[in-house]
């Protein structure tokens, strides 16, 4: 959050709670960067599950407008190209602005993927199993 040049808020249209937490998250970011104009993409996922919809498109559009971001609705399951296009749009917006939230120029975009706790646990257990076999 401290060094980000843009944000993607993803929520499920089938889970109202995932939508509800976005406003407090945005408020947290605004406290950290009160004067920054950081691009925001609000991405409504699971567009293929319309019968289970709990969050309307209208609610998503209203929140995006309120937060000063753009809105898109996608189905990562049926059309990952829509997800790709949304990220491309955000990257283009970041390239146009050309600066980070603290005013420094950046040379490129960096995608950070946190390690899954499950993967870390799996690696730890595998290492334990291998070392116990050697004894």
C-alpha cells in the first residue's frame, strides 16, 4: 500500500461482504496517501454467476464513481481476456501519469505476488519429511 502506483479492488458479485470491505480499504489507502491521485480499478468478478448475484452492476458503478476509479465486470472463469484487458487499461493509465504516489519516477511496473501460506507450509512439511528420512 505504501509504494503502490495503482490499485485493483476485486470483489465477487456473489459475495456482498467482499464488496462491503472495499470502502474501508479505500479509506485506509487515503489515510496513507491523502493527497495522491492514485488510479483505481474496481473489478467485479464472477460475472458468469448471474443467478447468484448479490451485488448489482449499479452498486459497483456507484462505488467506482464515489472512489474516483473505473469499473469493469469480468468472469475470470469464462473470459480471462476481460481480466487481462482491465489490467492493461490500468497499466496504460499508470504509464500516462508516469509517476508514483510519492512523486518519484519509476522505470517500470512491478507485480508482487505474496507467497501463499499454504505453499510455505507445504514446503516446510516437505523439508521436514525429507530430513527425517535421512536420519
